[in-house]
């Protein structure tokens, strides 16, 4: 356990890993060692957030299973939990984290209702607002030991004797739109970290793989999923309607079906891939497993905020940005547009390959038919356009 993790609150990833470890029958001590916490912390966390469920076939709602009287105190690891007719007690990571966040919000935003200072602030602020004074002016003039954000928070919670209609500017405020961001659960990264990737390539003497990433156009708009073959920097892309794991999984499955229809298995060309921790890549099984749900490809994740661990795809993105500058929208793009861009990118001669193009090296290795299945065609050297003029033409 390190100092950096020992004194930090449990995150949703930590709680998800606790839940997964409980399902596997691991002890509190083993779970604590895995996430860098004290075993007592794990024990308290589980006991505090036990969820009781009484099924319709329960024979006695007051009965307690003897196995619940000792650690881990929940039914998660029990093999008979689906058929058991006793009340069930489970640890659910999402519900536990929601309860934690609710408690944290109450602790940080609550007010001491009996404090004379609060009522004095309320009186001064209310009188000033009714005179049309700005909030900052009121706080500075009266030397009130409270911030603007605190006053606005108390206003929103209904603690003040005035309402939002009295604030000439508050009524104009728009509620910020927030979107829940996806993430790759820590449990899914077990055996798929960058250290595991290095060990895998070293043990199997692998020198090339596919680096995967996404290119963003307009925030909230369409994106491009990119894959770069490191042995030749051949890169192709798939247009995404949104940045979700479901969208990426659908594109991957469509690609697998397209290849298989032509007699090419996905792992014949992509047996190993490396990507970042973006939530769009959280459906690892859609990438790793074939249509029969048998593993065919290995997927690994870089360390957080370490884009330097997949330098080739990041470098190759600069060629894409020569044609589509950063900040420009992809919303008008079709898959044909993306294919056209990468056809020109892959036809650029590279010094590192003695004047050969990525397309030439890739097609020599896998065949031109595979390159075309990935949407990439050869462009004659004199016809290559590596600027925004490509799309204008």
C-alpha cells in the first residue's frame, strides 16, 4: 500500500473491483492488497453498503443464512445464490458509490441551520439584492465571510429568504449540460496493462502490433476510429456517430464480419492491439472475441495519460490533420470521405521506408484485397493531395 492511495477515498473503479473480487471469492485481505487499501477499509465498505434483497420464493423473510455471519458477510461469492430461498445480501458497487457521493455532497454543501452568522448573511444579502445591488458588491461592502458560489448554492437549495427571481442575473443562467463519461473499469484492465503488454511482446518475441485511437472533430459530433499497423504505419479509419463503447463495438464487429465474408479472420491481420484508457474501448470482449465468443485477439491498455506509449498512431494523426485541421467538424463526412483521406495518407512516401509507401508495404504483406476491405486504395504519387484541398476537390 502506498501513501498516495492509502489516504484517498474509494473510487467507482475501486468499488467495481471490490465487487468483482467478491464474486471470485477473494478475502478482504487479498482485495485490500490488490487496490492498495487496508483490509479494515474493505470490511467497513462492504458492511456499510450491504443491499438486502428478498425474492418471491423466499421461505422466511427473517431468516439469516449462517454463512453471512462471517466474512465477507454478503452473498456475492456464494455458488447457490441463484437458487437460495433465504433473504440475500449483496454488495453492489454502483449503489455503494451513489450512496457515498450523496453523503459527500451533504457533508460539503450543508449549512449549520442554527448559526447566527448564517441568518445575518441571509439578511444582508436579501436586503442588498432587493435594492438591485450585485452580489459581489454586497459581499465586499459588508465584509461578509462567504463566497459567491456558497450564496448561489444556498439559493438553489432554498435556504435563503429570497428566491432566484430576485436575482436579475440568476434567472438568465442556463443549466450546464453534462454527459456521463464512460471509462474502462479497473477490473477489465487486469492482465491488460501496459506492463502486461510489454511482458507479452517480450515473451512471444513480437515486434509489431496495431495501435488504436480516436480522432475528434466537433465536440459531441462524429469521430474517427483509427488503427495503425506499426510495422509499416499503414492506418485506416472507421467513422463513428458518437464516442461510446457501443458504437466502437458495432464498428469492430462489422469489420470482423466484412473480413470473414472474404475468408480473412480478424486475428490474421490484428492479433495484438494497444490503445488508451478512453471509455469507448471499454467493451474489450467485442474486440478480443470472435463471433463464437472465442478469444482471437489480445487487447492491452496504455498507462493513463501516457500517449507516448503508442507513438506511431499519434504521429500518423498529424498526416490526417494536414487534410482536416484540428477543430473542424466531421459531421458532414461519410465513410467514403474517411476512406479517401486514408488512401492519400497511405500513399505518401516515407523516408523511414526508403521511399516506399505504407500502402505498398501493407499490400505486399497482406495483399491489396485486404487493404481494399479496410477501405484503402492506392493513389498515384503525382495525384497525392496532403492538404484541405483534397476534400474541396
